[in-house]
C-alpha cells in the first residue's frame, strides 16, 4: 500500500481540479483503479444542494437532523461516518478540522489514527498545523506536480504585510447606540429538544467578542436570533439596536445594522457576479448585485479590493475563485458599510496560512480603528486574533447556558 501523504496548498489552487486529479490517479499513480472516497466541504455542499432540491436527505447526523439543519461540525462527523460505510481503499481529507470543536477534533484524530492501519490517507490542508501526526511525507504543488516539502524547517517569520487603511464609511452620520444587543433570559427549543437556556448577553459598541461552544451547542441559533432570521426571537426578551423585538421592526431594520459572514453563504450560489459586484452588494444587504451602484460605492469597493490584494481580479467572476478567496471577498462585503455589528462565523475556515494572517490583521484593524463591535465564532485559536471577551455556551440536558470566561 502507498504511504500516507499530505498535500499543503494555498488558496490559489483549484480544489475541484485537485480532487479530480487525485481520485483519477493522475496526480498519485498508485491510486489508479483503487476505490476512493472524498471528505470535503465541496462534497458536503453537494449533499446539501440535493436536500434542498429533492426534499430528502441521504446523510443524517447523530440527532437525526438533515445536513442543512445541522452545524458544520455535526455535518463533518456525519459525512465521515457515511464515507466509512463504503469501505474505501483510501480517503482524501480536505481541511478535515475546520468547524470542529476541540473534542470532535480529538475524536476524529483518534479515529483516523486507527484507520491509518487499514486504508490510505491523503490529506489536503491549507494549514501546516493541521497535518496529521502519522503522515510523514508532505508535498506541495509546483507547476502541477508534487514537490517534497520539508516541514521540519522552521516557518519563516510572518509576511509582515501591512494592511492598507480601512476605507472610510460612505455615510458620515451614523446613529450612536449605547447598547447594540441585549438578550435577557432567552430560552429556545425545537420540538422536545432544548437548545438555549436562560441566556443573558449584552454587546456594546466597539466590543470584540468570541463566541465559543461545542458543535451543536446553539451558536448558530444565537446568531440567527441576533440577525433577525429566527422566528423564535419574537417570543424572547431581546433588544436589537434599540428596537424591542416584536415591536413592529422588520428583519431589514435589523440587518441594515449588521455585516454578516458565514460559510452558509457559499452553498448553492450560482449567480454570475463579478468579484467587485459581490463586494458592492454589501451596501444593499443582498448576495449579488441587483441595482446600479453609485460612484462612491464603486470607489469604496475598489479600495477594499486593494486591501485584499485582489484589485487585479475585480472583473473576474466570483465563482471562479477558490473557496478561501471567496471567503475573503464575502468578509469585505460584510464590512463595506461599516456596520455597528460585524458577525464572522468561522471566517478562517478554508483560508491558507498567508490569508489567515491577512484576515487576522484586518479583524484587529477593524477592532482598533472603528466603532464596530465584532462577534467572532471559531473553534480554532488563531495566533494573531485576540478578542477582548469570550462568551461560552455550555451544553446541558435542559439547553446550553452561557458564561463569560475571559474579560480583559
């Protein structure tokens, strides 16, 4: 049997093409005619699209939920179980640890260590720190071919790239809020399944929060309550941007105060919008551009493209980008209007080491130079991202409770 290998790539690589080259045996000739399986966000998204299109699902989580209605971590564990039932000769792991909590990461690592004695593992990763311990041969792509990479060498110092000044808001007058979000004694259940219990959480301007908790603990539920997308919010004691929930406000009254990024935004997106237009659409809270932009909006969007070092790609189609670069564009889209609140749900998933450093600098700049409050959701501890406060969801049978575990 061939040896386990890892392929360390950047966001510039075409992931679909790479996966096809691996499974066809073109890139790794030893895999030709072997029965392989792919563990990838791309694969998950295809299953979710089928759920949406056909109204049924072939993969379900431990709680019997569809993939569509589950957290990213729960989806990944369900996909891995589904793959192993097929008894493949080898498995291709694409950024396997993204979206997984610490416990789930440990469980999957242990499972893969056991499996490594039975089947071949080919790991694709954009982060060196994620390379599995039992993999001794690491390669990178150079001119379409695998080249050995010596990961025992110390990493070079961070790129030192200085992020340009954040473009100014196109609206000089903004409403000032003493408090952006107030959740008081919030309780949410779905059927007989309790999700949140007695949640108290207040977010004020310019505060930088990280929201943490195990997969399935209710993080996504809290975000949908805050964004106005969850109808269960009407039964709760919540004040959003000075508006008492259920007092006649519309979902758009809430959304105009929020810049939002989630990897859910990448699922099923088929429109042929340019990269520049995707960023401009952030002014209008739409995914894709449906109206003619103003000259000021175009100018600000182009400044953001310079910040991302992607100005030369502005007229390329958004769907031509790698998932990592799509994420950077959508994060810039969330920022163009300088919202009072920025929600970043697992923003570093799929980013390579270089772009994750760029994103960290960008988030820190926002926190330091603007009045925007940030809710940053991530299981991954990024070396350069340092929130001021951490709100942790702690699961229990009656629903997750919340607590502040760090207050600098």
